[in-house]
C-alpha cells in the first residue's frame, strides 16, 4: 500500500476510502503502510469516516441554520452508544465496501472492529435509550442533539473471580477515540460555591450578587451521530471538567503551593468517573456538582447558539426545546431561571414563562429511593444562588395553588419543592414537574402510575401536562447490524424498507406458518447460538449445546428485576433432575449478564449465588445433558449484540409496578425471542402487539402487588408451608447446597425471602413462574410451534421503533420538524 497525497473525502467509494485510510496510516499515525497492523487500520478507518462525517455534520448544521429550525437538546447524565465504528459503517451503508477493502490488504473487518472499546458513558437502559433517540433523530432528519458528561472512566469493568464480581477501572479512552472532536474554543467557565449578597439595582428592585465563587471549566467534545443513509449528521456534545488558569492567590500567598495545585486537580474529578446509580458510597457533594456541571454547560451552550441567530431571548421557546432525561438534569430549571433573571435581566414572571415553555421532563422510575433529593445545607454550600431561586419558585408556586385549589396542609407539604421532615431537602422530581410544560412516562402502565402514585396532586392540578411516550429501540443497531443473518432473511422476504419503517415487518406475518421460511428463520437462530456458544467457550470455558433452548436474562442486577427468582427456578429444575430423576422435554441453557453497583450488597450477592449455582450444575455429570448455567461478565452494548440475537427465551420478570418500561424486552422480542414476563412496564404493550399466545405471562398484576403490600397481606411463610417446591429450594439455599465450604453463605436469602417486608414478592410469583416455564419447555420441544411464535414476535414489533417514539416527542412535546437535505 503506497501512501497517496490527496484524497477525495466527499465520496464513499472504495478508491476514495482506500486512499484516505492509507493517508491516515502515513500522516496521522506516522507509519509506513507496509507496517500497519489491525489496530493501525482500525484507527485509520475511524479517522477516514470522521473526515466524511465532519463534512456532513457541518452541512447539516448549515441546513438547520438556513431553515431557522427549532432545535431540541437532550440532557442526559448517561449515554450508552456502543462501539461507533461498526455502527457508522452500517448507517453509511459502506460495511460491505470496507469489508472487501481491508480483506484485500489481508485484514478481517471484525477483528479490526474489536480494537474499539465501548464508550463507557452509561449504566443501563437510561443511557441506551438516549443513544437510540440520537440515532432516530439523525435518521429522521430532525434537528436535535445530546448533551452529557465526558466521563474518563466508565462505570467499571466487571470480572468474576472466586464466584464474585470484581470491579476494575474502565478507562475506555485507553485506545483513544478518533471519532470525537475537541472544541476547546467553546469551553465554558462554571461558577460554584461562594455566597449571595443582597443589593438593589438602579431601578430599586432586588439585585442579588453571587460573589466569591470558585470556577471550573467545561471543555466540549463532539461525537458525530450519523443517521441511516448518511444524509444527516447530528452530534452528541460531552463536556469534560478541567481546571482553569485561575489559582486561589490567598493560598499561594500563604506559601502552600501543593494545596493550591490539589484544589485545581480536584475540579477535574467531576468528569472522572460515571456514578453508579445504586451506590451509597459516592460522595453526595461530588454527585451534585456533577449534575450541576452538566446543566450549566448545556444551558450556556444552548443559549449561546440561540443568541447567535436570535437577538431576542424571549423567543427562546419558539426555537429551543430542552428535554430532561430523568431527574439528574432537573437543576436546569433553576439554572435557566438564573441565566434569564440574573444575567439577561428578564422579569421573573416572563422568565418563568420562558423556562416552563422550553423545558420538558421524562420520568424513568417508580422506585421512591431513585427520586433524587438534595440536602438544603449541601445546596446552600455548593449552589447558593440556585437554592435561593428554588425557594422563590416554591413560594410563588404554593401561593398560586392556594388560590387555585385551596389545598389542605398535607397537600401543600406533598407538593412543596422542599421536603421538611427529617432535615430539609430539595425534591428534584418536584422541581422538574413544576418547571416543565410536559411530564411523560415511558410506557402506558408507567405513565398511569406516574400520575396515580408519584405525582397525583400535580396530575390533578395540571392534567394536560402529563402524557405517555412508550420507549422504543433503533432497528438499525438492534436488528440490521446486530443480527445480520436475520436482517438479510427479512430483506430477502419483504425488501429493505423495514430498516426505515419498522412497521413493514408486518409483511412477515403470512410467512409465520410457512414451513420453508420457518426452517430458514430457525437456521439463523441456530447460527447465532453457535456464535454465542463459541464466545462463551472462549471466555469462560463452558461448552453450550446450540440445540438447547437459550434462556437469557441480561440487565442491571437489582432486586426488583428478580434475577433471584430466575435462579430459584434453575435450582428447582436441577433438584428435580438429580433427586427426582425428572427428564425435561428439552435441554436448557441459562445465561445471565449484568452489573451490580459496587455499594449494593444484595445485588452483588445475587451474582455470587448465580456463579455458585453455575459451578455446581456445570460440574454435575447427571445434569450435563439437560442443564447449563453461565454468567457472562462485563455486560455492555457489544456483548448485548452477541446475546440478544441468540436468545430463544427472554426473561422480563420484574415485580409488576416496578419497571418503568424496559428496552431490553423490545430488543429480544424483535430478534425472535419469546418473552416470559409479568404485566410490568412495556411488557404489557409488547404482549398486546405480539399476541397473548406468543407471550408467556405469569405473576401478580401491579394492582395486586400494591394491595398485598399496602394492606400487609403478604405472608411468605404461607407459601413456604403450602408448596414443597418452594420449601425445597429455600432449604437448599439455607443448608449451603451450593456452597459446601461455607454452608451459611446464602442463609440471608432464606431469611429475606421469608420476611413479610420483602417488597418484590418472590414467593408469591414462584409457583406461577414454574408452571409457565413448564409450558415454555413443552412448546419449545415442538419446533414448528416455536418457530411460528418466534416469527410472530419479530413481525409484530414495528411499534417499538425509537423512530415512532421520537416522532411522538417531536409532535406532542418538542415542536420540531424534519429538515431533510434538498
């Protein structure tokens, strides 16, 4: 490969791409092309794509500017993009071209892609949803981009050692990320700490001055987000915290140079590491600063862009929509008010109107402990002016509802932005609801529970403010890219229009009963299972039989997601095999994947239990023919792309009324897995879409769960005494059946499951779960029955495209429209 001096970066033709790759190997990496290895080609290919994406990103930005388009800005503390190189190749429709190109040079494209690390910018479904929305916005030519934090270290890299989770730093930038662009010229200075002085302005009105604040600096990095077809390229802007050039001169004057430097270094901790959502050990002050850092950088950048095109700040809502993805960016309410009132001198009432019309809020949780609250004392220390603004918002709001509805004191206490009992705290969810013009849940059930359980008083006051936007997933990554065999089969059968219009999958329905198509469909599934089995054998040494039913539960480890219920069922099946001589109708492979937050004892112990059970079962020759259990370590997007296409059975078994929506359930079903699940989150809508006969339902409803818990009716000892199946499983755990070296290791589970305070009702749902699994096994043993059900799942998942979700947000909340190229 001889280097070429000039390359045409406007085209995506093979010669042009080849020229650019060789040019980057020589001039960007400083190597002769003859010495280039896989890593060098991976870096050069990424830079080759970046050149072309930047051109298209600048063209897209100009297109929006010329159209004077209203823009949407998505504020999220997390983004789980997955590896970008492969996704860009597919969305730019040059995967085959590049595969052939590098093959001619003696390289394999899949091996090249393995050199890219997953950008570790998220913790779970919240971040993955945000990434899907960015893909859909660009694909639909919608003027929208994301704002987040450029974490240096991700959540953590998970490994399993001695049957336990071990966390190690995830320095995802170790290999660099050639796709991103540093924008140091657009860095912002962020004030923090200090105090507020009361003054009067020239007009005699109150003029607060925030003084003696320290400063931070936020440096933006842009990651281009290309839509399918390569026509529109939006971006994700991530801010990294860096120290400014300003030192505390008082410390210098005291001669303490080291202390001054240490204070500078501390500021960079803000974007150093992703916060694990269940952690109780993470410093509250640093977490609050992290959320404020995101909000300040985003609001400052958004208004800067707006004012470059529009002189009148009071036109902000006409040209700007800001979506708050959960409560983490809720400080945007106070920050936008501060900017308008303090810096732009907009009168309070007009500033509040602008803020309310600009902001909208998505709630993602029903768990009370996940509704963020910040101690007033802490906020007074860190953000004194913002706290003052929040108190003023609260005073005016409570005065308003006293006039409108004459509420009693209890209602006022519930609706207040300040929690008064047990130490004053700011309720961030309440702040987001009051400060936004729209509040949405993410599934039909969840949105109803948001109104009835979380915010009933607000819903009564503003019924038109609350709405539902059921989540969706991008079909480009989660079918077209992740499952190449199935996407090729679908395209062969109905054409490729489904990639942009997932509803076209309905055309597959007439083929669900066709024996020839069934055979092809299941052959694709078998090939995906063989690939996953090879990966598992390589990474864990466990040999999986591809003819078995692959039963997968891949999600964050949490008690409410009930991985424990799944393990209890596996123990039950194992004991039937080895003690009762039972022969199941089909062999079963159980695969778990997911991370437990470092400070979450119960979740980490559930992983320990899974690994101990797996070790015993996999070593037992009596069970070898029928049962295998695997924990796939370090769950991430690239691992999900291996697991999801191979699944026959998708475990979506959270206690009804606890999961907001779920998006993993959508990915599995789209790829032809049958769901065993409760009536929780989007499971309800998936079941309606694919048909009751193609969904394995069990368990209590949300209303039944609420009734049992509220009335204190749940008595786990009744289930223990009544059902020998439950008794045998719990006794095996208590007696150390799976930890002979430490028989009491899981006695705590025995005690917890038999406590009347056990919130997730494992024992109430256990017997229905077993019975449903029995039906799953019988139907899997009939290939023609199973194939038809699997095809119907894929064919009927069109509604769950994130394209549909984004269109609904754009129409009902954001007020943005497509701006396609001319």
